[in-house]
């Protein structure tokens, strides 16, 4: 008797931007799961209970957030100019660090404007 086992896996394309440019990052399995904080199995079950056009809350929460990415570059990125960068590691900044960074940026803007 054959038993089939399905393993859900992540492959996420996300659009990211900083103050210079927008680009696309590709996240696989563990990195993607760390980003959205839910296993593929649980997300799959949630998606099956939503309407087709609904975006799960775990994904909606990512908009406007700050993250630090380590990218894995390959010959397509470096020689061919392909701008789909694979994320090899992800850090989620602590709230205090984000607040300190925002305050520092606001202070710089204040000094420049006035």
C-alpha cells in the first residue's frame, strides 16, 4: 500500500524598499516562516477557510514593518542583473531599536529642514 505524504513549503516573493529603490526578495521555508510567524500547515488550513480574495492577517501585518535581510547573491544577480534576490537570513529588529532609529531619522530631518 502506498502512502502519500504532502509537505507544504514556502516560496514567498515580497516587494521591499528602502529610501533608494524597490526590489523583490524571494524567501523559502524557514526564513519565510520566521517572517510571518506561522507554519505552512497552519497557514494552508487558514487559507482554505478564507475567500479567494482575502489576504491572511499574518501576511497583512508585514506591510510597513522594518526587517533586516541577508541576501544570497548568484551569477544571475551579479552578471545578468536579475533583481530577484534570495534571502538567506532574516532579523526582526526589537521595538526599542526601531523607535530609536525613527527618532534619530526625525532628528536629522528636523536639523536639515530648519
